């Protein structure tokens, strides 16, 4: 009986050893890379910070950063509640918060105005204006 107990103990130790070295594998589809990237803690250096009191009376901090990110942060622990990544050529120019909505103005040649749900980060409304044919990319003048 002692030999059977040793075998069971050895098997248990082997299973625990293998499971302790295994890691969970998570991945993204190629079209999600850089866009849906929730585990990346860095959002960039804040350019604008707007405190926001949510409907449930909790507070958050909305920010736009030098990495073209709009994010909501928990002021108590700094955790990212949600974030939206904007394109490399779509600089975020403005952020305004009213009630439960956040409005962004962004763009380069093309202008984008978007309204976001400030609590969830979901896009509520958006409008894009294509560049004018007379737009001069080098000067920004018409």
C-alpha cells in the first residue's frame, strides 16, 4: 500500500509542476492589433485631463494623450476603465464633457466629430467631413 501512495503522490506533484509552468494563451485577430488592446497599461502622456462625475455619483478622469488615446481613468487607483485609440494621422484636437457624454474633435486632412458615452466609452454618434479638394496639406490653408 505504501508504494501505491508514493505513486499517487508523485503523480500529483507532476501534475502540479506541469500546471505551474503552463500559461494561458490569449490572442487578437490581425485586424484588432493596435485597436483592441485592452491589456496594455500605457496610454501615453496626458495632454488634457477632465474630471467627470458619472450618473452613479462615482468619479472618473477623462483624458486625451500624446498617443492619440481618449481614456477614462479611475482616480482612486489609476486603472483604465476604457480607452479609444485614434488613428496615427487623426490627432485629437478637443475634448468636451457634458453630462454623460464626451465630445471629441479630431483629424488631419479629414475632420471627425464624435460623441462617446462617458461611462462606458461606447460611440454614441459620429460625423466625418472629407478633406476639401482645395485643402493644401503643407500649409493647412484653403
